[in-house]
C-alpha cells in the first residue's frame, strides 16, 4: 500500500523501503504519474500476478518420513549387531536392503570413536565417496574402495602401479594388483596399518584380495576383521566364492529394512524368494512398473518422469 501511495504521487511520505522522508518535488517523479495508473492498467497487473499455477504434488515429504522410520529400524538391527562386536572376526550375511552398509559404517564409526584406527573398504568407489560425504567421520576412520586403497599403498612405497598394455583391467585387479600390494606390504610398518578392517560388498571381492586385506591389520591373524556380504549377489563379477575362515562368527540379516513392505513383497515375487520385510517397516505405496528402455538416456528420462 505504501508503494502504491508513492506511485500515486503523495507529496510527503516515508520511503517504504528505508523509512526516510520522501518528497515528490525533490524525487524526480512527476506528480502526474498517478494518473497513468488507470483501472485498465490495474487489471493488467492483477492478471499478471494472478495465481493460476497448477501445483504438482511431490512425494518427497512422505519419502523423508519413510526414510527416517527405515533408518530407525536399521538402528535396531545395529543394536543387536553391536552385541557381536566383542568378537574379532565376524561374517555378516544379509539380503539386499537389510542394512548391511549402514550397520557396517556405524560399527566403523563406533570403533573409531573408541580410539581404534579403522579401515572401511568396499568394492564400489561411488559408495566410498557417498559414505564419506554423508557421514561425518573421525580422523581415525579411512573409507576407500579396494582399488583406491591398493593403488595408494603401492604408489606410496615407490612401486610403479600401471596396467600393462594388452592386459584387461579386470585381470590386472585379480592378480597383478594384489601382487603389487604384497610387495608394498613388506615395507609397511604398524603405523600405516589398522586395528580394524571392515569390508562391505565382500561378495564382490576376489579371493586374491583377502591376503592383502588381512595384511592391512596390525595383527593379520587375530585383528578385528568384519565382512558384510549378500550371498545372492555373489558371482556378479566372478568373485565371492571364498572368504577368510579364521574363527569367523557368522550373523544373518534376513529382513529388508531399506524398502517399504509393498516394495519388498513385489521384489520377492519377481525373485521368487522369500525376502522378509521388517515388521515395523512402512506399508508404502504400490510400486509403479515402468517399461524398460534400451537407451540409457531414454531410461533416465522415463525414471525422472
């Protein structure tokens, strides 16, 4: 209203922005300016500002709420797993969505907060980056993919790390990379090693990597080594047929607490296997099935839509 008053040529007023005295004679605004503000102009302005937007409902608030519930349920699983952490060697098997990654990383954080030096390894570099960004970690917790870690150790000891011409990247990581790590480990001191090594996505680790993983421990034979894996995903990369077996205590996580019950039920039907949903998981909405798109760009657009 005060802005309109000024537009209408009020001779003495206060500026509606800074409350300073305002005089139309010294402002440079014509006293006839208000005459231009006709009824027709008013209608045009009203039409321009009229709220005729169509609101598109989004599900993010519901998703956020479900995510909070799911994280709370995963914490319940963690509290149960926490009882096992008195053991030095644990092999945790869990279905997709059973909270393996979150429990593994919470364990890593808890042990680091106790003053232990912890190495968290995974197969997927993007997962390592995401965990580093999502969760605050202490300086005693290192989060890396196996490939990243292997290269860092080898290069730090002055050993050349490269894939020979004509060698497939996959073949290099299965054999030569592990051999280079073993060379570098001979030069490692306890200062560069860890009290605890936690491995997520262990089903994706090649059996030749386990010796280097154990050599990363200050006590390779009895140091704390926790492996998290999904047996149903073993073999995707031709790995996962063998794991360290030295006094490993086994723990199963059979319930999906990542997804809603309706998603779990749907996936159980597709996979023809009994995936249990966490009892207190949200019911959720019925899954919407999209037609597959061969072109990745079309696939992304379909999912986005």
